[in-house]
C-alpha cells in the first residue's frame, strides 16, 4: 500500500487565476445590473411623464369643451336680458370674478379668458366658465316662482353650494327670462323617486317639465408649487367653490394660444397669446402646450436640451422632459 505523506491542494497561482476570472464575471454581472437599472429608471420616467401629460390634457380638454355651455338657451354676452341672475346677494361668499356668469368683471370678460406669462416660471393662466357634464330635468309637482325649491328627477351630482342654471327649452312668453341662475342652499335626496333642490332665492317663474337644470362652474388652471414641498411644480385646478386640486405633479410650464375668429366663419384665423386677444368672445379654439418633467433627477446621461414655445433650453439638471400640445375647439361657439 502506498501512503500519502503529503497533502495535495490548490496552488497560489491557481487561486489568483480563479480570482481574476471571478472578477471578470462579477464585473459583467454588475455592468448588466447597472445597465438594467438605468434602462428601468429611464423607461419608468418616460412612462410617468407620458401618463401625466395625457391626464393633464384630458382633464383640461373636458372643461374647455364645456366653455359657454348654456344648455338649450341662447347666450349673448351683449344682451343677457333672457337670463335672470339671482346670485349677487344670495350666494355665500359671492365674488364677481368667479360667480358672475353673465356680466363678468372687466378683468375676466366672457366664458373663457387667460393671462399671459404672469404665473409661476412665466406660465400662463386660464379661466373657463360654463356648464358641467350632464343635466337633470324639472318634474311635477311644479313649484311657483316664489317658492324657493325645485323638484327634479333623481341626481347625485347637485349638492349644497352649487350654482345651477334652470332653463326652459320649450315655448316661452315674451319679456319672461328663459333661464334663472340660482344658488343651491340644500338638497333633499330622501325620496328615491324625486330630488328636491332648495334654493337661496326665489325663481323668476314656475318652471315645468320642459325645463332643464345644469350645474355651472368657473375653473381656473395654473402652475404652482406642489404640495409635496420638495421644490416640485404642478398643474392646479381651482373651482369657484374654493376647492383647489393638484392635478399633476411635474408640470413645469403652461403656454396657451387663442384661436381668433375674425371673419365670423367659426374657424380660427390666427393663434395669439392672451395679451393679444382683442375680444375673448371671438375665441373659438385654444392651443394648450405643457412642459412636463420627470420627478426623479439623473434620468438622462446629460442635460436634455428641449424646445418649448419656440425657445430652446438646456437645463442644469438631468431630468427627462417632454412637451405635450393639443388644440381644443370650443364646441359651444362653433356649433
């Protein structure tokens, strides 16, 4: 029998060779990990920016398309005798800038108006007046004009503090308003068949089943500092009831061009900034441009040069930026 008098192991050279090979393998794994992480971060930022852009434009488009929505009645800013406005003195916290729908203050003339470059980061601001989506109808028993209530078919939309337009869509008698603008004091929904809307002021007449009820709104869009408090900016939507909603974080700038119909053919002849609009009642479409950046920094390998509103800019950070543009027709002015 042969005895082993020596222990056979791995030499130092073999250990070094194995370490070198392991380092190459580990380096490849790290490189793949880092590459995947960078790709994931960029893809995630791109998806975030695109989703925010689509949501912001969709939200604005819905309100803008409802500008000048007055249901079945005709609305002429130069002659509003067919509308009885009861809001002054009856609506809590009445402010002409937000609550005067038929004869707005000189600073906000008409159903749609904007200001140029006076917002955060030199952004524009936009105010829209009109109806909300949907309507309800007046039902029997019909209440006299002096009675401050309306019976309507069941609706879960109207609540206390809302402003409504009640309009007759059938035949009407001369010298009687076609519609009333009224403030809602309370709503009784205990009856599943019928909703009772209590009003802050008497009606001008007895509205019957040819009358429709539309909620009115004044909405302001602007860019402001995000609620997160981390230096981010966001797109804000403010309603006339004082509710301020942060719609989308990461919106850096908003610029708006107004399509002016100068020959009354219901098509825009030119697009101009707010300070060049001669009469906002001649605006038939809007071109909205939003500059949106990713919330995370260091997404791109180098600062990303972008062009917004005709100006080329190279920022100091490495966020991903994208420009979103849409043109919105004001349906109630071109129909």
